[in-house]
C-alpha cells in the first residue's frame, strides 16, 4: 500500500509525514536521491512524498514528487553540496533585528536573492521594534532600503503584539517559511501568533550577544484556516548556490528595473561606462548597502566555484 503525504518534520533520520490527517514516522529508502541535486538532505519539510510499508511494517519514503520551488543554501564554507531548507513554499518571511542581535544586511540580501531565484515571494519582518523607539532614523533607513527594492517590511514586536495582525493576514491559507538568525525571535513570534503551538524559545547569550538555537529541526505547523508555518533552526550564514555571476543581478529587483538603461546589453554593473545601475547608486535611487552586497557576493563566492 502506497500513501501520499507532506513531510511536516525532518530530523535527518526520521521524517514525519502527514497522510490523510494522520502522521506517520518514516525512514528514507537508501537509494533515494534527487536527480541533479547534491544535497545533504534529500527529503525536506514541505516535500510531497510517497510512502509504503516494508516487510517489517515500518514506513519508508519511496519517492519525492517534483518540487515547485524551494529555499536552498550552501551546506558549508567551500562545500559544493547544498542544504535545502524547505520546499513547496507560498511565501518566505525573514525575521531580522537591528539590535540584540544585529542581523547583517548581506545575510538578508543573500536570503532575498535565493527567494527571487526560486520564485518565492518574500516579506521582511523587522522584529523587536519596541527596542528601537530611540532609533527612528535607523528604522526609517532600513525601510527605505528594502521597500525601494520592492519588499514589504513589517515592524513587529512579539512581546508587545505589534504587527502581528498583518503577519496573520499573510499566513492565512499559505505555506509560509519563517527563517532568520538565531535569537531574532522566530519561535517567540510563532508562539504569539498561535499560543497552542509548542515552540521552544531561548534567551540571548550575554557573553556574545548571539542567539542560542531554539528550534532543532525544521517543522511544519498548521495555523489558522488551511495555513501552515515552517519553523526552521536559526541560520548563521547563507552561502548562495546554483547562481551564476552573470545572473546574480537578475535577483535584485531594483537592479532589474534600472539595467535596461545601461549602455551595454551585457553590462556587469561593476565598472562599465554608461552603467545605469552604478549611476542610480550614486544618486541614491538604489541603496548603497544593497549594491555593496552585490559586489561582495560576486567577489566572495568566486572561491566556491574553483
């Protein structure tokens, strides 16, 4: 007997699959691998899979249905393998903080690039906004940077209940990945949106002001009416993979909107005369931090391709 269901929890050894309203624990068949993908985790939360019972009555995942999209990152420095965070997503929400801890802008940009590359709509949640009452200029600058690039930025505070209604609206009826660095409050946010969910939370490390990991494995939780949240472990870095240097600027919406005015059709937007993108950066129409991320990624990621 073969059942079809969605993976709602992945530990690396066991996979919990939701089939016809029931949850079954499965292992993966040893030979199961995705064609053309060198991934550390062949089965991920959000995958639609086929399961069957073996001779011992244990369930195994025997096939993975084609994915419509996924969020992927490089498994580790200088690694040619990938780590897929989740699959078949309607929306990704990246939770970021400007304080306790500070989320690096390049990390945000790398995450957004991957969302653009795999056609996953992305929303930015600026968390712990209640701690930024005395830094309105920083908040305004952050909004300007990403809203001018075409992204919705929602100010939230899980402890004060700020912005949660808008987040709930976006979650309704969708499969939503929630990601970010450790310590930004992802698990606290999910717990405030639906207090019935058993999401563990942790404190900020005082010695390093870095978040402790609270979520150990990626897990999908039902929420609202026909909605699901995929809660992921905190991510420290986000190495890009499967994105060519020549295509990188295609995943910056503000650069796409401007590049048509460049003098050369094959402009790399780095040094060419008559480049509309670099001119837009000089004029403040494209945020310098976003352009800086573009240049850093071009430079830093070259070593992965050697």
